């Protein structure tokens, strides 16, 4: 078939999203309805509110995605939907919707792993990118270093033992009063701060050098703020933000570059919300140039949660023959 059209659906957290993808790499539409303004009031994502909002928005978002792509459901070859990991109530809305459309319109259904989606976001604007390559996925819920052996085939090289990188950004941002989501705010504030002002710890994991840990650096920031308050010293938020970011970025860059070299890859891709961090991009670019590694990353809009990346991942599953039945269920702690 000449043109394969995938309708991607993503509702794993606080974004209700739908997209239409042609032949795996071309984004015909990418509609995202963000709930951030709602969750901001509570300082983080409230699962019950997320599910309710997804239910309210999902039909409009899908309609908008089809309209923008100028296609009808009858032309769609397959529906790709995130079925995990994520918030169970949020995932269920997307999965139930995808199954309903699949059944009513007799369209093939493909369940997609959310992290496979994040990785696949790199295929959108980097048409020459093909496996194998190393990928660092850094988001609010995940921090994984993976070897992408083939489309949809991954080997985990390292992962976080505790907090995800984005989670640490969000918690530190909250501690210095920046609000939710904190990552982008720390990114901006850091530009006014000194990244070497405060020496925060870089965790090294004994038994797997490619694993990460971010709870230590987060606690160190909280302790630093407390000790300043006890001594009545005014904190410099920009210096804290820049020094924290520097500590996180250094570990991410070191681990990723070492993994690329040890596994004798020549390509590194980064993905997930934190992959849009300007300091991480800059440091990673520099380290890759120094080591002869080709670096790939999606545009910021494809780094944070979206359905285009789910449609892309679904396309490669679809052409490899993956099909899911109407017994597809949401799996909140879905493993690879
Ligand atoms: O990929 P994503 O939208 O959702 C998950 O799958 O988790 O990632 C959201 C995370 C949040 O923790 C947010 O603070 C972080 O990505 N983030 C950033 C930046 N933009 C988003 N962190 C650091 N710098 C940024 N510019
Ligand atoms: Zn995500």
C-alpha cells in the first residue's frame, strides 16, 4: 500500500492528544489539549482530574486531528494508542476510545508503549535516522538509557533507581517557589545563575554505572535551602537552579556518551520532556562533537507528551504485523 495512515492517541498523563501520521515519518496533524493550567492549582498532576478532563476532550481532539490532516476515519489503516505506562484512569480513556473506534469502524488496533513513543519522536524530523542507536529518554516519569536495536526493539542499558530526571526538576522548582511544571522554569531561571555556585552531588551507582539516581541531588538542594533559612541567609534562586541543573546534566551527558562508546554506536538520540532542556542540549551537543557522535533530538513540541510520537511508534509496529484485540487493557506499570 502506498500511503499508510495511522491515527495516534495519547492520554497517559495530563495531555489529551491525537495525531495523524503518514508512512511513519510525516506528521499530517498533531493536536494536543494540555491540562497544565488545571493541575497547576494543585502543584502537580491530580489523577482523578486528569481522567475526567481526558473524557471531556478526547472526541474533540480526535476530530480536530482528522480534520487538520484532511482525512476521514475510513482512510485510517490503524489506530495506535498508548496503553502504558502511565496513570491508569488516564490511560483507560485513550484505550477505551481507541477500541471503540477500532470496533465501530473495523480499523486495526496497535497498543504502544509510551517510552517507545518518546524514542520514536526522533524519527519525525530526522528522516535519515535508523536503528541501531543509543537513546536517552528523560521525562517526568522516566529516565532510561536504551540501545535501540531495531524499530520497537530495545535493550535497557541503565535507568533511574529513584526519581526521574523531570521529577527532580519539578520538585526542586517547587522548593524554590517556581510552580508546576518546574522543568521549563528552571531552564529559564538557570540562564541568570552560576552553574558552579553550589556543588550539588553527582550520584554514581556501584553495580551499574549506567543507572541514575536523582533523589540525592534533590535532597541536597532541599537541605541547602533549609540550612540557608536556619542561618537567615537569603537564597539565590537562579544559582540554585543553575547549579542543580548543572549536576543533573553532567550525569546525563556522561552516562549517555560512555554508553555510546562502550556499545560502539555512532549515534545518540535524546527524548522526553527534559530533552528540550537548553542546557542539556548544549552540553550533549558539545560532548557528542568532541567524541565524534551524531546527536539527534526532536523539536520541543515532540519532546513533551504528544500523539505524533505514538503514531510513529505504532506505524513500525503495524508494518511488523503487531495487532491488538479488543481485550487490550491499560497497563499502568507496563515494562518493556
Ligand atoms: O515527556 P513529558 O511531557 O511527560 C512524561 O512522560 O513524563 O515530560 C514532562 C517532564 C516534566 O517533569 C517537565 O518538568 C520536564 O519534562 N521538562 C523539562 C523541560 N521541559 C519539560 N525539564 C527541564 N527543562 C525543560 N526545558
Ligand atoms: Zn511522556
